[in-house]
C-alpha cells in the first residue's frame, strides 16, 4: 500500500507545534517543520515530486502519483494555489494527490472521482491527514464503525447514508471534488469544482463533435502521462525504489512477470480496447507506447481466458475481438489462461488487508493471475461505464429539461431488450411514468421514501426471522434490463445485500436517511440523474482503489485513465442526448478512435460482458460452496449485529443451486466478512515511536528532484 501522511497542529506560544509523537514506519520525509509530510510505501522517484517557490522557502508543493505536468507547470499551479485557486492543482493529466503549503496554510487536494481519496482525523492539538484511512485509525486507535459498515451494506451508493464516514470511527473522508485546508490545526473542507448544472442547455451536432474531440485529447494525454515523464532529467531512468537498475539500462525493462513496462488489459471490450489502441500509437511499424524509444518496446496487451466458464459463443467472440485488436504492429498479445483456481471466491484465506472492504476481495485471486503477466505500468478500463454511460435516472432529468423526444430511443431499446413481444408496448409507458414520478419527487421526499423502505424491510426481517429464502428481490440478477432501469429510477434505494441484514441494522441505516432528510440541503438539491450518476461513479472509484490494493504487486502500477480529473471533465462535457441512448459508450469511443486514426474495429465492438461475469460468479459459488458455508458458520458480521448468518447461508446454497439470487449482494457480504477477519487477525502497526532519519525535505533549489528510496511498511500492507 502506498500512502502519504502528515498533520497540522497549533503551536503553544513560542514553543513548537503540538502533535503526535509517532512517525510512520518505512517512511520518507518530504518536508518537516510544524506540518510534516511523509511518503510511505514503494513509491517510485518520479512519482514523488516536491517543488519549492523561487521566492519563499515555506511555499512548496508535493505531487504524489503519475502527473503529466512539468516543473514549470507545477510551479505555476503552486502560485495559483497560494492565492486560493486550488482547482489549478487538478488540471494536469494523470492521477495524483497534491499537497500545497504556503506559510501556515496547508491544502490537500483530492480528485473528482474519489480514486485518490483524502482522510483526516483529530489528534492532540490539531488534525492528521493521509491518503489511506487505516494508518489514521492506527494513529488514534479508532475501532471499526459498525454503523458505517451497516450503511455500506444496506445503501452502498447513497451518500446520505454513508456521509463522510469511513469503516473506522472518528476517521473522516474528504468528499470527491473537495480539498482539506488546514491552518494551525484547524480544518476546513472546501470544494474546488464549479457546481453549475447544464440543465436546459441545448446541444448541437458541432457541440457533440467538439466534446468528442476534447475527450480524445484528454484520453491521449492521460495515456501519455503514464508512459512519458516530461519532468525527468535527460538520461534519467525510472528506477523502482529498492529494485536496482534494469538490464542494459532499458527504461522498458521487465515487469512483474517479464513483460514490458507498458501494458494494458485487452478483453475485447470498448474501454480496454480504446486504451490499448491509444497507447499503441499510430499503425506504423515503429510505433511505441510512449511515442519514443526503440521499436521493440511494444505494448503488452493481456487477455484473460477463463477455462472454467469458457463455454459459449459470447466467450469465443470476446477472444476473437481481442485477437483482432491485437493485430496492431505496436501490440504484443498475451492470453493468460486459468481454471477453477482463479474463479471468484478462490483463495479467500490469503490476501492483504485493504484500507476498506470491497467486492474486489472476492475476485482478487482471479485478477492477480492476469495482472501478474502485465507490465510495470498497466492500463485498465475501469470507470468507463460510470463516466460515459448515462444512469437510468437521467431520464428524469430529460423530462425536467422538457426533452421528451430524447426518451424515445432509450425506452424503445429497453422494450426490445425485454424480449417479451406482448409487453413491448407497455414498457415505454411504464418507464416514462417512473421517470416522470422521479422528476416530480422532491429530494427530501426521496430520502424519506428510502428510509421508509428500509424500516419496512426491517420489520419484515424481524417478523419472519429472515429464514434465508435465497434473496429474491432487490438487486436480483433475474430482473432484466427493464426491471433494473425501473429500480434505478429513484433518488436512492436499498442495495442488493440489504435483505440479508438484521432488522436492527436496517433500522439504524433508515434512521440515518431520515436524519439526512430532516437537515436542510446545502444550496439547491441536485437533480436525481446527476446525483445518482455521481454517486455511482464515486462508489466505483472506491471499489477500484480496493481492487488496486487487493491485487497489488510490488513495483507494478495500475492506471485507470477514465477516472482521471481531465478525462472526467471531458466526459461531463458530452451532451446529454449523446449519452442517453443505446450503446452510447461504444459509439463515443468509436468516434474517439476514429479521430485518432483507428477506423477498422472488429465485429461486436462494444458488446457487454455482464453475462460472462455472472456466469463466473455462479461457478465460483458452486465450486467453493463448502468454504463459504464455513466462513459464515460463526461470522463476525453476525457478532456485530449486522447480518443474519442463517439467511446468508441459505442464500449461498440457493446461489450454488442456480436459483436467482442477488450475486452482487452476496459478493458484498462475503467481502466484508473476509475484510473483518483480516482486520481482526492483523498484527503490527503503521507507526513507530522512534524518530526516523530524514532523507531530505525535497530539493531546496526547486529542481523538483524526487526523494530517495523507501522501504515498504510491513504494518499497513
């Protein structure tokens, strides 16, 4: 796990500032003083940059992560941030965390999606912050927060239920699009992104073409930021800290499994395929991922071949599309095959302790097999669906904007996808009525309705004893596209795991929603489609971060360009009618590739893989049925009063037998139980009372050189 940590504390008179006496284990001090900052973990030198002002030694900027800006751009951003314009620190390509200090004022800037979160907690005399919640919980001795864990299971994508909490009591999360501003220990949360809505704006064909061009530029810059470092000195190579030089001084040296530095997923889907083709460059025999260097530095495209669930035409078509995309001369294709030992729910007894629970814990072994064959810098298409596709609740926004004609194509597509000819005429009316009801439902009433639904479910659970009938209902995979869209046409709704929670846990989450409904909203309540889409994006970004930590290999970096600030801004600029239509994501990415000179795409481009993932999940539940039953013989979730163990065991048996069950809900429950057991069995700490040797406070000459090697911590990995 890689993270940064620091604090700001008030000074008492002329003495030094108060604050924790502990220091992080295996850390590198970036700067000291009354507001110290450390980098912890296997950071690369070119991933940690410290820039000082030319005129003031107490004005400095630390950027941690992959940032495509050069030193001059960083220094200009520091000047702007000193005047309060923090948004300038988020305008560069890449994914990173920026910490700007100007005198006694310190600003820690998170990203728009939440993939680079910032956490904070109160310490004696001030506030400590970090990009991971677990180290802060260690610092202050925070226990797990059962209320937050219940909300995470009952309403995972409802911000009103989760608030700014974390799985640790007293440790808070800075909302996406905000910055933590500290001064002498006092803290303030400030937003840096304009909140103006695009409601009522008209979009022309020219606007759509311009927005697609902007998205292509943003994606190209995001990919280039991963494989090119404009701030590096001439001849300087990106040595991994503690790894030693690579053979022959080749900057595209071997990755974790002997692959090149530049790697990407290639599943045949639109998102990963787009990134692979953009990274490979123009179709010339001298193309390279970064645009320079010898031609043998080809992009490694990895395709996962699941032999345990390989039957079916959809699987064969996906492999064929991946093979067709890999015909690019700048791409070297590698198919990684695995059997039952790489199914979901495999090897749950082993794995690292992540910062928080997430569904990626049940599929970690599956992804480790694929990523172990990838490059040291590996692109994944995570976040494309949340960034590009329109949430079903956007239909209500179209009605609010009086764009009824734009509902014709999506509701017609739902009618065709329903597959029931006799009901095809009723589907458009049903969807339109649900969208109109949502458009006319006030924000506060929507929260009240969700709270009432949880209270009603809690009464049912207590009355029936939650006999574990298999979990039919909310989140059921048998719904189909129409049922899923109708369920999503709400301000908020219970999650797929809610029906297996105890009545008390559901009632507590319902009370949270009711309290949120009683509080006056800050400013105008957002529109339902905008809010639901933003909540889904933030939840996916959190899950992606858990995915990174659960599959982490020392020296490897996973990159999700669709979660970058600049890419998200370009996606938000796409006209709404362009996104609210069938196949919008594949259509937009096809135009992006056409603008980059890629026109020949294989048949079936843009096909979804939901059925493949569901088949793998069911096979994993069937294969590992007994270990999962043993996991819930005496679960910690039941000890905490969160879940009914008998109901979960019944749902697991039903899923293994092939009955319709909410697979996502089961994955959430299993992942949280695994996480709690790893947290309970954890030994060690992220902190030491010993004073570490300082490895420098950055370069006083402002050259932006990175600090020296760091040893990964043992307590937080």
